[in-house]
């Protein structure tokens, strides 16, 4: 059957209209890849933008948009004026770069090349592993004519390579562990006068008869390490507090583990109180007029001993956590361990070995009866902090018994909440998983929650440094990560990592900075110095074990607009060498070199100076050490930069 179709008038019109439509001209766009870029701050690179040329026509603008990865920042754009007609400019904000060419008769032609523009960039910060980031083109638009640029393949691969600096564990770019020139465990935080002080069980290597590192027995630890910071990245090593043993303040004690330090104004003067564990057999207290010492023993005996009522039912009499409430009343939390050998399931689930008791106004005596804290699967590491009127008791869980689905797993940091500092406390859950989950090396843990400059943090330990050194046998290092809460006031799961926390304030390079104030280092150590200290005259350290190729660095020193013109440092030396001062990284710009002359001895101190190239703004400072021989080149006590104004005022 033959069917006749008669189209309507509109159908003919539509067909006629389609026949006159022309497809847009599609042009290509490319970005150039850049590989083997050193992943360190302010390393510069360039990315070319290559476009097909525009055919003749009347164009009014070209606009190109690019997404810049977080690792990079744009420092400028160089347009190829030989190929471009029109006024060129660019804007850069929130990782978005937009190039503009505008005018009454815009054009882009290939006169000597196909280059449209060159994007100039620099690396923002250290990369902590080799990686490839990508610059992507969002669009390239042309106003006037019927032109489209295809941007599907207009990407630039930027190969960023980890800079091998010789640093171990806390490499540049990381804030964890807090220190890497020594170990430190069971961290406790105390905020005082704008600084955070961290007190650490002083883990040190133990060796067998052949000089091989053996597992940490903890039996030889009788000192406490103190470090402090006002910015959370640069940490000052204040050295070891002699707590127990014949050389310690508390000669009745044999060990000093897991301390807690609090301060209180007594009779118009700030006093500091250090509560320590004499292994697991008792708790002592020392006092001082400063957060770093010197310390004295006011009692000459334990504050809590095995033969006192406070110890009844406590398996391990240790891990004190002191707390001063808003009303001035102080408390002491302590205890741990699992009864039974081996423990029953009930004993594992509910050890009932933690206690809380009031402290007297003088902070060196207890008052009243100790209350039991029934913490599920308690093992050790009593901790306490207050937030929004509620008291958070935290602890490390044990390795005994069978766990149900809702029970905390082994070696985790769990917590309970109460409306009263003496309880009863209600179990909530876990805040921090075992270190193995994050770092691939496990063990026990010990925590302290604290607030610093408006943010809550947790400090804890993990065997990250020991793992990198191949000696993960109980030698621990301190870490800090941020803490966040949900709408119910419950602690969100803490994400432990090596990145750590951000620096909260800049370092002032124009004041006395202790050489043992370190963000990152390679190869050095610290020792007690005979030069007078700045905080306490009788307590001071210096950097030592300085050999060729080793270095120390501080993070984010703010030179401001004053422009430093000279550098000075207190040095003691028998050999001599040089200090090369570099900005931003070990391969950054050299702004000065100090020729270190012998001073006559490793503790014969002399102030040495050198000129530096004008420097302003915010930079990392790397002190690179050079010299001959295998012996210690020199010791470094403190350093500072001076401005031209300071130099004139001294004259």
C-alpha cells in the first residue's frame, strides 16, 4: 500500500532552519607536564598553556579557567604578547586561576609558537612522599564567532618528589612525633603562660652485653623529659628532670613513670606540682617554682603508698592524673591493672582498680576517701579533662578477656563522662584506636586531653620513631592530634597520623631562640649546658653531636617587614666549622654563612655573628652544618636575628 505524506508548513520551516545551522569549530588546548619537581616550599615551576590559533574574526574576549591543586600556589602568569592582541590579566582565588584577554578586536595567532601563556607556580609545603598532582582546565571560552576549545585533555601532571633530608620519622612537613632526637612516653600536657609543656617518661635505649638494643624493661627509667612549645610544631627540649634514685629529688623512689603536672597559685605565687609513678608501687610528688624545675621533694616519702587506704584494691598503684577544678578544688586520679592471675572474664571486664581522691589546698596531701571508678576493661593511663561542665575520664584498655561488639578493643583509649569530678562516671566509648591501626606498630598507649588556644587536642605515644630506626621494642614517642566533639558532647574518633597539627602561631626570629627549639632535625642530639639558661639560669641545654651534613630547623619564622640584616649565635667549639643559613628547606636560598672558629672547649661559649641577605616575610629556617672530621664540630646554645633598626640602636 502506498502512503502519501504531506508535511505541514512548520515541518518545512524546521527542516530549512536545520539545514542552515553550522557546527562550531572545535580547537585544541594543552598544558605542559612538569616532572621531577622537588617537593619543598617555594620551589618554582612553570606550566605552559598551548592553544590552537583563532581563525580571523571579530572576537571580544578569551577566558580560561584552571583548577590548581592544594600543593601549589600561583605566583604569576606571563602572557605571550607576541601571539595575543588584547588586554591580558588574571585572577587567582580559592585554587581557581582565570586568565582573561579582552578588547574590541581580540586575537590569538601562531606567530613564532603556539604558546598562549605560562603559569608560574611554587610549591606550598613539603611533600611527605612522591606524588603526582594535576592541574585541570575547567573551560576556555571565546566570545565572538563560533569557536569552542576542547579541554578534555588539557591537564598538566606535576610530579612532586620527596626531598631526602636525612630526617627520621618527623620529616619536614610532619608535626608528629613531636621530637625525633630522643624518645618520650606517657605524655602529660600542662598549659601555662601561653605555652604547652609536655612531660614524658624518659624512654632510653637499653643494651645487652654486645651493645645490641634490647626490649625496654622500663626498670632503669628514673628521669622525666620536659619539652614545650607556643606553636605546636617547634618544640624546646628542656632536658631531663632527675626524679628518682640517688641523683633524684625523691631518693626513696627507684623509678619515675607517667607523670602529671599541675600549677596553682599559693600565697600569691605560682607553684608547680609533679606527680610521678614509682613503678607501680606508689605515687610521689615534687614541687617547683617553675614548670621546668629545679624540683624538690616536700614529703620525703610517697603521697600514696601501698600501706595507705588509698591503695586498697588497686593492682597497679601508678599513672597519676592531677586536676584543678574551676572552683579551686584539686583531685588526683590514679591506679590500674587487672586483678587475678590469670583474670576471670568479670575481672577483665570490670577491674575496678582506678581511683579518684581529693587533694588538699597545698596539693601535696590527700583528703577524704578514694572513690572507685568502674571503667570497663581498664588497664592504665588515667586521664581527666573538663568540657562544658562535664568531666571526661579517659584510660587505656586492657588485653584480657573476651570482647563483645560494643566493648572497647585492646590497647585503645576509652572514656567515661560524669557531672561530678568524683563520679559516678558513665562509659561512652573509645576516642583513639590502638596505634597499630594508624602506624603499623602497636603496643600500649597513654593519653592526655588538653585545650590550647581554643582547640582541644590529645597527646599520646606511639613507636613511630623506633619503627623508623628498626628498634620498635617498647621505645615510644609523643604525638598530638586534634580532638572534635559531636552535638552530644561525645568525642569523635581521633585520626592519628604523622601529619599532626597545624602551627598555631609564628616563631619570632628576633628574640633569643634556644638551639634546642626544633621543628625538624637530622643527626643531632642535646645535652646539659654550662651556659646560663633563659627561663631558669641553672637549667639549660645545647645542641651537640653536630657533624658535617647534619642540620636543625625551625618552622614558620616571621621576619615581618623589618628585614633581618644579621645573625648571631652562642657557640662553643674545639674543632670549628660553618653554619649555612637557608630559607624554607635544605635546598632553599642561602641568606648567610657563619664561619665558626674554635673557642677553646665544648663548654667555652662565645657569641658569633654574621651578616645575612635582607630577608622578610615568613619562612622556615634551616641551619646546615658543615665541617671536617668525625668529631663534634661545635655546640650551639641559642640564636637570634637582628634588623637594621636593632643594629643602629645597639650602636
